[in-house]
């Protein structure tokens, strides 16, 4: 089953690189591999957005956080439900 994740790579110097909404069927401990464009023994190559590419040296990556998030469809459904609730509330108030 496909899930969406936010993956944060923490470096030794305190900096972090965040890759958002990674679609993956892997186990949560392996999702970081899907966040990388390519992997080598010494580096992780990550495409952060359309114009930004980052190369992290593996020996300086001290922690990788993976968090399950809502996918784009789930976000739209929640947003639509929130709007419907607001309209219903205002309607019940007579506005």
C-alpha cells in the first residue's frame, strides 16, 4: 500500500535537509532510499525541488527522521470537509 512520508536528513553540523511527500511502498525504515535520487557508498544525492539538488556525505549524516503524512488527495478531502463544516455552521447561525 502506498503511503506518503516526510523525510528529514540531519547532518553533523546541525543542518537538515527535508524532502516532503515521498510516495513509497517500502517499510518506514527504508523510505529514506526513495527520498534520494541516487545512492553511493559515500554520498546521498537528493533533489529537494525543481531547481535544487543536494549531495550529502553519508559519514556526516547523523540521523534520518521519517514521518507519515497525508497524501495530496487526503489533504484535498480534509480541506473540502473543513469548508463544508464552516458553511454548515454559518448556515445554522442564519448567515
